[in-house]
C-alpha cells in the first residue's frame, strides 16, 4: 500500500506528523509533500525540523517538483490525505488550480477516482470554505475536519490527535487502536 501525504500550511501540523508515524509503524509507503508554510509551522508548533519528518516518510518531494511521479495518474497509490488542509489548499483543489505538486497530486487522486481525504483545520468556516468543501465532497473527496471526540475520555492532547489520525486511517481502511470506538467495552 502507498499513500500520498500532504501537509499544508494550517495550524495542526502535528496531525500530519502523527499520521506519517502511524503509517510507518504499519510499513505503509508514503510519498510526502510539505508546503513552505507547513515547514515553518512544523518548527513553530512541534519543535521538529524537516529532517525528523523526512525520516517518517518513504520519500519526500518538493512542493514545486511537477516532474515527481505523484504528478501522474500512471503512478499507482491508494490515494492521498492532506492533513492538515489549509483553506488555501482546499480552494485550489476546488477550483482545479494545480499550480504546485500538492494541488496536482490531489487533482490526480480525484481524476483517477482514488481516495482523497482532506482534513481541514480552520474555525470558523466562511461560506466560501463550506461551498468548497461541499463541491469537493460531491466529486468524491472525503472531508474529515480535525474535530476530536470526547466520548472515549481522552487524557491528553496526544489522545485527541490520535482520534483525528485514527479517523483518517479509517478512511483508508487501515486498522488501528488509536481510540476506543463507540460501544466498545469499557465505555463510560
């Protein structure tokens, strides 16, 4: 299994880092694209540098590398997750404006009818944001807002991050135990 992972310039880059970590733990290949703003947020929000994140991915492509294999539909993947997904990135995909590799890889997922999971991290949402999400949902994208749940009794921020990452893994059918599912034994 191979998944393209995009980390765009929205707060919450820890979701993308944790997603990469969990995929690596399961020996799932990942092709990573990180926007320039996301690179800055990695340091600001997590204290991590790109070297640490690169070690979690199978390979990383520069955001302006339009000759990367993931720019073509002939390169086979299970699909793509953009986690987190900025409103700028969401708008670019919605408009079909693929001027960088992150947007092009997302467009490839859509055109090839592969899974495209977008994890927006923004609040509040404007009407334009909502319309872009609806438009993308109608063409097959999975809109999975970074909205952690509390029914399972999270004890830490890591538990809340694990919930969102687990839901993203669910969208790809990847088994995990990052959170207790509703109705499982021990439910409060």
